[in-house]
């Protein structure tokens, strides 16, 4: 069933706001609905080792770094090292996503609209490069994002600010010139990601998916990206409320 569009943020007849100077997107749960694949992979891996893993367990890990999540699976009885668990989960989720990529409502259209307006884009994900490559291909291929920060680059994972700080530093070297940091916007779906983005000093839009984010400190919350355009994001960055 199509997701209803968000109400217009910029009322008809008003002067449109300039888009943000850059937009930094989370991936899992924000641009693509990979969470069911992660949940299934976690449950099956724990079951393979004689344990039990519920959806509640998976929901608790939404937004976590993969190594932190793997440590939880070890505590649930998976008799593998952290790196081996990450590799096993990633292999299963990459295969599922390659077979069927489900974009969140409005996400692909918003990315395309921002690219058409020349807005610098970054992908900032706790997932690792093999999965990011599949998702990027589904959104138009290499070059869709000016900067890609994945969870296998050696920095502390979200909720630490490091992933977003790394992306912002890379965007500052954009060929068109450094984006205004005060007008950058991060788009997230989880408490962990929101805390990472806000700790990095970014205006943050939450688009909740499977877990509530009311207490995470996002500057703005929308139920969906459906019907949201570059000027709508610009209005949020400018401080106007929907």
C-alpha cells in the first residue's frame, strides 16, 4: 500500500526556501528497509547455535554498529568471534538486499531531486561497504553520493559523532566548495543515529521506522519522506517547523 505523503512543509504561494547546503543520509531504515533482513539473519544465526532470538532483541539493536551487535549475539550463544559474526550477518543481508531492495517511501525520489539541484550528498551508515554498494546501485550507482562513510573504516560507531564528523570533513573538500556547516542536514531513523548526528553539531531530521525516537533529540520529525522535496528540507534547516 502506498505510504501517504507528508503534508507540504512549504505552503503554496510562499517563497521557497533554498535547499540545505548538504544532506547526510543514514542508510538502513532511512533510505532502504533492510531491517527485516537483519532481523532474520540475527535470528537464524542464533538458532543455528541453539539459542533463541526474538524481534524484541533485534529492535534493541536498531542503529547499532555491527561489531557491537555481534557482541550481543555472542552473549546470546553464538559461538563465533565478533568478526566472523559480522561477516556472516553481512553475507546474508547483502544477498537478501541484492535479490530485493525495498526503498523507504519517498527516499529515492528525494535523493534524485537533491542531485538534480546539485546538493552535495553523503551516505553515513553503520553497515559495511558490501551492503552500501548494493544500496548505492539501487539508487543510481556510484556518484549518487559525493561522500560514503561506512562502518568498516575504523572510526567509533554511532552514537559517537565520528561517522558524521568524518563525512562533514570530506564534504568540506567538495569541488563546488565547502558546504555551510550551519545549513547541513542529517536524516536518520534511530535514536543511535540521531544522537550521533546531533553530537556532530548537525541539524537532524528523524523519519522513524521501527523504533520510537521521541527522546533522541532530533530537531525535526516527519512520518515519511514521501512528498518531501529539497525546499522542504531547506525550510527545516532554516528553523521553520512543519
